[in-house]
C-alpha cells in the first residue's frame, strides 16, 4: 500500500545547511505511464549536492556568482540525491507490472537521446526530485535490476562517482598497462577511479592527504604521493621508479594543475571532473602545446558508462567503499562530515533500509 505522504529532505534555497528542511508530510510523487515509483533504501552523497546547495558553480562572467548546476535556475524546494538504490513499489501503466518488487540501482542521468554514448545533460536530484526521500519517481528505463548480496547502503556508494570516473577513463582512452595519476584519490570519484583502473588493467597512483596513504594502497594504488609535498614532479617520479605517467585524472585542480601537466609524458592525456582545490588556475599554455597534451572535461557520464560500472559491481571487479551511513534526518550533519574529507570512499543516507 503506497501512502499519500512521506518524509523528504527539502532544499529550500541556495545557502548553508539551514536550507535543508525535513518535511514529514511531503506528498508521495505520482508517476507517469513510463515511470516507476521506488521505495528508497539508500542514497549516496556527492560534492554536487553541496555545490548546488551553495550555488557554487559560478558563471562565465563571474566565477563567484551564486548559480545552479545547468542552464536554468533551480526550482525550490528541491529534493536532491542522485545515487538511488531501492525497490520498485509501483509501475506506470506502460510498464510491465512484473517489475513490482524489483531491487534496482538508478542511472541518475537524464539524456537528450537514445544512444548509449550520449552524455547526460542533467540528473535526477537536480531538475527533477531525487532520493533524499522515502519515495522517488524515475523513468523506468533508468531503474536497473540488481541481484547482489551487497546492502542498499553499499550499492549507493557507486553510481555518480564511479560513472563519472568511468566516463573520464573512457574519454582519455586508458588502456591496459598505462600509468594513471589520480588526484583526490581518497574521495568518492578518486577512490572509484583507482579501482576502475585496476579493473581495466591500468596502473593507478594516488595523490592523497596525510594519513590516508595505506588505505588508498589497499584499494589498488600502486603507490601514493602526499598532497601538498614541496616537489610534486620529483615525488611522482620517485613513486613510479622513473616510469612515465600516461594519464592524469584530476578531481582537485587549483594550484597543483601546472605540476600535473609537467608530470605528464609528451602526448599524455589530462581528464578532469572537479575543482575542489580551486576553479581558477594559472597555466603556461606553452606546456600544453609543446607537449601535445590532450585535455578532457567530464561531467557525469553516459548509458555505456553506467552499464560498465553496474557490470563491474555485479561481477565483483570493484567493491564498495562505504565510509559511513546517516539517517535521512541527519543529512546536514552528513554533509558537514563530507566536507571535512577525513574519510576514504563514500558517505550515504539510509532511508527505508
């Protein structure tokens, strides 16, 4: 029996954690003929949730402007949460009712066409309600059945971070035997990229904060370099034993970027999906063209990337890195913990688990 109302965490505007308001009587979403209603078990927390709340995306004219993700202003209140795992509780009229009760992992991407390689232009939890609630309506094609002994919380660690990571690795054409340097290697995307490199036979190296070195080695890093070291280029050369770096996967940017370009071999590839260290960088462009460097920007991913991550998970090629779980009512505290970056892996919110 589907209730009429549910608990939902509402983002009421751009600002601090006080903009997150728990509504105990929010209407349960209705579904269209092509949608399913999911009873949410768990939902992962991402940088995007916090950046959207803060309006931290800037604009081409003013990098400090308070703006939303995407081209249009968000409509508040908004239910965020992209990494949704749960059970189908109702099916639209066009959906086979045998899907009722399926345990599913949701592809968060909203696509502009049917091809498997079309990058998503928006995502669930942005311009349509997401998973920080007891129920969520999603297109049925985005709800993928999973058969695994992993818990909902463990499964909710994968989607956004790993799909973004897979998208970067695929765009940068990372191949077996290539050496990849990963910044922010203890974070959700970075730790995912370490595992995804190993899954395709590449050799990952991590740039990490003090105290996280052994944990990042334990998930697959060949060796690690301490973030903030005085000479990054020499430190990377020491870590690789003098072997070249073929690809940089950068989630940090900021003042480290010029050294990252210097680390790359001639003809190397640089892929980025974030700017936690600062969005504005100073860069000698001569180093780009004289070294024939490729630069790839990546946001979110494609249907192909989601399918690859799902298959890696179900085959056991990658494992969950669940750093902590919080009840829905403590989402603000969870985001505060997320912001301290003193963990390895992902934090999630549990709802109906």
